[in-house]
C-alpha cells in the first residue's frame, strides 16, 4: 500500500473543494441548445465562458467562438470536464478560441 503525505492529501481536498464551489456557484446559461458556464469575474473586462455539462445533446455540435447572454458577449475559451460525457455526440467542431479541454469530456 502506498502512503500519501498529509500535504498531498490536503492539497487534493482543497483542489476538490475549489472545483466543487466553482461548479456549484458558477452561473450557467443555454444558447443554441448548448449549456455554458461563466468563468470570468464580473469585474473582468473580457467576459469568458466554458462549455458546461451537456448530457442531452445528440449528433453534431458546432461550438461558436463567442456567445451572447443577457446583452454580454462571452468568449468561449474552454470545454469543461464531463461536458459531453454520456451524451449522444457524434462529431464536434471546436473553434480556435478554446484553449483547454477538461477531463472526461467526451
């Protein structure tokens, strides 16, 4: 059995808590049948979002470079973890604005 240091265990718990808080308290919205989650702060000049969980999607999906929600334009900069996990996705088009893709995404 491998021993895990207390520091490593604490770091893992803190990272898990931060991820949970971001997921729980992040504002989500739908545009064109795709769920997005705001990732930028309200004070930020550049508004950013990521593709959130979309388990009900089937077929082909085109992710746009930006989406508009409540009069604000958000750059789509990432695809979140588990975004299309357990979906019926058959193909996806990802724009150059997306610079990161979360784990267990597809």
